[in-house]
């Protein structure tokens, strides 16, 4: 069987070497599936950023057939895409995304069987999405919260084990929730509006006005990086808030998780963010919005503390309240650690194993 996987991210192409780089988790997944099927991979391209921690797997060094797509505005884009689809027996689409929706519609027209990997919450935006969902042979998803919504379109929906590299030995068993003079807050994600970066700065401003002795580390790059840098200065937060940009080195990133006391994630929409798994593995108390697939795994005052979406004032009030309650922080931090332990050792199958099992059942 020839299987084509359609990504919903981007492949970084080095301008000099022409080597193509994809996300390492996606790369590992493709390599495992490629042991059983003849696998191809296709998604849009960007110029490779050597400092990126999102594009770090050299797909050109593998036997996976890599099909880099030009811009949708390219006159030959549609012809090239159809040509790629015709070469494969089954299509597996990372969803949602504009490319995934287009491929789903084309697969229906070409009578190509396909399945969906639903990893984001906005999978039912328009009639084309509904068409793609309704005609999918199967769906694999990242969060139990998505299952009842997807079952309205397909009766073959299963949840994968998260695509993360966290192992039992990585779980932090010795976090201290009481002995610190400065509260170290951590945010890891893109510095953009949809991740709640503006609310995050307002929360920091509120903490400063309430005389909290705190530091906030922001890890990640994004469209608002320069603007937020200026806002930090304007609000007098330069001594409290530090923008670190993208950190590609895993050991360096882990050091931030280890030295943090609290993880804050005010995002507007998500599938299920990998950073919450990382924070739970670090036994960090988590303040997060309950969007997308997050409420499928996270429970308020159990393994996290819920904050409202797009509401900096009330988020700040909640965070201020619970930063004074060390016992509550310890409870949610340790419960998050246990949640992560169950995910690692639980009954869920890895993405590649569940896909292979599903494809065998589809034969």
C-alpha cells in the first residue's frame, strides 16, 4: 500500500543545500509508518530557519518520498497536487488546515480513500470541512474532548497517545512548592495574539502592581515579538519579564521548566498543546485556558487551574489568588505529574501504531 501523509505545518527548505526539514515528531512518526508502508509526505514550504526548534528533521536523508508544494498562488499548484494524490492508494491528512481541506475535497472527487488526524479545534468551520469530515473513513485525534464532536461525522474515531518524547525518567519527582523567594512564571509558545501574549503581559503588570516578587520567562518567537518587547518597557516590566526567543536546544529549554514555579498558558484556541505535557512532566502548577482539546485532559483544581479566555483582568485575579495558596499549587502540580505518568504508561497506542492498526482494519 502506498500512503500519502498531508501535513498542516510547513517544511523548511535550506536555500543553499536544498535540504528539507520537518518537525522531528512528525519525522519520527513517518519513519515508523514507512517501515510497513511506502510513505510519501507533502505540505507547504518555507525558507528554513537554522534556529527553529520546529523544523529539525532532515526528511531528504530518509526513504520517505517528500513532495514539497509551491504556494497556492503558483499557476501549477493544483496540477502538481493532483498529480501527487494520484500516485497513492490512501491519504492521511493532518487536520484542520486549508491544505487538508483542499486535499480532502480532491480525494472525494478522485475517489481516493482517506483518514484524518484531527489535532486542532477548528475542524468544522464551513461546508467544505463538513464534507471532508463526513466522508473520512476514520479519524485519529489528540484529545478525548474531540471524540463526541467527531462522532457526529464518523463512527470510527480513536485517541492517540500524544506525540511526545517524554519518558518516565523525565518526570520531575522533586519539585519544591514552598521554598522560593521569587516566583518564576514560565510561558512557552509563539509570541502572537492567538496565544494570549497580550493577556500574559497584562497579568504580569497586575502582579507587579500587587507587589509580587516575580519573574516571567517567555520562550518563543512570533509576529508580535518586537511589539511585545516595547510594551514590556512601556509598562515598566523590564526587570520582571524576559523575552528569550526560540530555544532549539532541548537541555536549555528543560532548564527553564526546572527553574520555573508556575506555568501560564492563556491561549485562545488549541488542539492539545505539547507544552502542557512538558509542564505536567515537570510537576509545574499550570494556569491555562480551557480551549480546544485542553478540557479533555485538564481538570480545574485537579491537575491545573482554569483561567478565562481573552480576559486578562479576571485571569490576573485568579492567578494572584492561587499564587498565595502553596498547598493548592502543590496539589495541581503533583496531579499533573500523575496525569503525565498515566499518559506515558497508559493503554493508548502511539500514533503510528494506531494508524497501522486502523489501516489494517480498513483493508
